[in-house]
């Protein structure tokens, strides 16, 4: 095992560049993803980075994800109703704790939390309680165990640290699996619980992805929710900067499997990053940037790998006019037609309400002014529920339902998207795509393309993005 000695200054030269402009005692939120926390070496690097922040005179708040693969394993245990997974997860964390040489009390924390996972899974099996509420509690232990490990490592490095799960103060609604924070209320609770720790010189290590209802039930913020945890904490506490550590060198201009050789984006605005999150190019939680946009505090965000290759995200516009091309696979078209629709107030609202009641999210809507047809774009995974719901009602409503599968959405993101509309339309025409959004309402253009043509369209648009970096 590598010795747990203090890091030398050169290792943190890039880190200190990122925190230039942060005054002494400024608060910095650092989030370590599961791809970084993939074993003892990853935890060591993360712990030393936190130590480097402290040596730079800053106050870090640490957010951690589960060790890579653990969340999937725990979710799978519920799908397969297999309580044996809990023991395997516990062994993974205990092995890391022992290899890191954590003090006995820290190993005990990890051991107790590991035992809780197994108990909960076996209780679900015996009592038949494979419910969303129990699932959220069980899956949250991936992040809780990571937090216990990180806090123990920091103490091993001479840092006073304490780990927290839902008790960090993120209060949510009761939508298990994809809970929404109660934003105004949550900020006050976070400050009440974390500010005394920070004032006392304690580093909070917060389990990402997790929250709790007002009644105390554990909830999950949805996949990628640790990103949202970090921005919620930063907004509530008035942090100067957030650093997301991952295994990817910042935000790339496209998926290398699709566009070939993407470039790293140097800077993008909150709104552009929000579009990237919503369109799924980088696995941000879709709501990651909402607290920062709503808070108006100007917090800067760095997305970086451990070698210092990074993208800066901030409140203002900057950089080239076009940033990113994304490809969202597997969507379908639903078209509702019929003369009985025309002029009928509230028809679209009722249609959307029926789909929402079945958990179907509408990705895009188009309707001509004549009101004789409505086109909806939905995820193919939602298609069976959508067809069942609308098909059963179409005859009585005097409309017919048309369904087409096999589409993708190709998007170009950047504040210059609207000006690039002619080139986007030309590329769409070459590949048989259809325009979904023009870039007037948000910094992105989206095109619906057949699955077999979407990679070519993405490559055509990516060339336009790269050209803008030279000419923009």
C-alpha cells in the first residue's frame, strides 16, 4: 500500500490555479465521482486533493459517489430480489478500508454500515417489502459507505472530518427514486446543519445522491444525483467554487464513439451546461445547474479529471459560439390526428396529463396552427405506456394515433446555435432529419433523425462546431 504521507506542492499546482480568486477561508465544494473512487488509489488521491485545499487556506465540503459499480449492483439486487448482493458490497468497502489502513473506529463505521445493507435486503426478502421506499434506503448505502471511508481517510491524514447522509439537510418530496429537493426549505436546513461544522474546523463529507423527506424517509435524487447534491450545498452555503472530479477530461465537444476526435471545451455558461445535462451528453444530473441559475451567486464550476484537464462553467457567456454536439438515442414519434381536435380548448393539456399519469415524459411537441395534428416525441422506453393510454382513448375522442420508432435526437449546443440554423437545416436535409427546436428559446438546436442517419448528422454538425472555435 502506498504510504499516506502528505502531498508535495507540485502535485497541486493545477488545483491552486483553479482556486485563484477564492479568498482565504473561502468555501469550495469538491465532488468525487464513482469513476475516481474505484479503489484504494482513488480514495488516496481524493483525500490528498482535499488536504491540498486545506493547505491553500480554503474550507472544503466534500461530496462523494458510490464506488464504481456499487449503485448498479444494489439496484440490480432489487430487480432480481437477491439479498445476497449486500454481503458482496460490504466486503468491497471493508477491503478498501483495511487497505487504506483506516483507524479502528473508522473501520467500525464502515463495518456497521455494511451490515445494515445486508440486514435491510434480507428484511425485504423475508417481509416481501421490495418497495420503492426500501429500495432508496438500500441504494443510498453506496454513497454512505463512500462517505464513511472518505471521512476515515481524512482523519488518517490528520484532518478533522465527519460524514453525513440525508442528515446533511437536503430535504425532498416523497417521489422515491427521483425525488425533487424542496429548494427554499432545503437551503435553510443545510446552513443550519453544516455551518457550525465548518466554523468549528470540521470538513463535512456528504453522501451524494441522497436526501430525506420532512418525515425522515431516505430518498434518492435520481441517477447522477451527486452532482445536484454538490450544487445544492454550494448554493446554500455561498461557496466560491465547485470542482467535479471524474475520469473524463472536462466536457468534450462530442461523443468520441460518434464524432471521432472531439475537443475539450474550455468554458461554457450555466445555461449551456444545463442544455448539455438535459440532452445527456455528459452524465450530469438533469437538474444539476438549477440551484446555481436560481441562486444568482456566480459560483464557478470546474469539471476535471485527476490530471487537471478541465472545463470551466460560469454564470456569463464566453468561449466559441458553439460548444457541443449530442446524440440522444432511442426516441419515437407519436402523432395524434383528427378534425375533432381543431379549436378544442385544453386538448393538448389533457393529452399531456394522460401521459404524465403513466409516467411518460414528453421530449418535444409540434403542432400546426390549424390544430388538426399534434406530434409528440418520447423515449422509446415510454412508448408501450403511451400507446396503451392514448390508443385506448383515441376512438372515443374521434382521433387516430400514428406511431413511428427508430429515431434519435441530434443537438448542437451553444449561444450561437440560432445563427448556425441555416447550416443545421442543410445538414438535416442531407440526412433526412426534421427540425425540433431552432435555438431561439434556448442555446441549442435539436433535429429528429432516423437512427441509421443520426451518426452522420452528428458528424456534420460537429464539424460546424469545431469551425466555430476558429472563426467564432
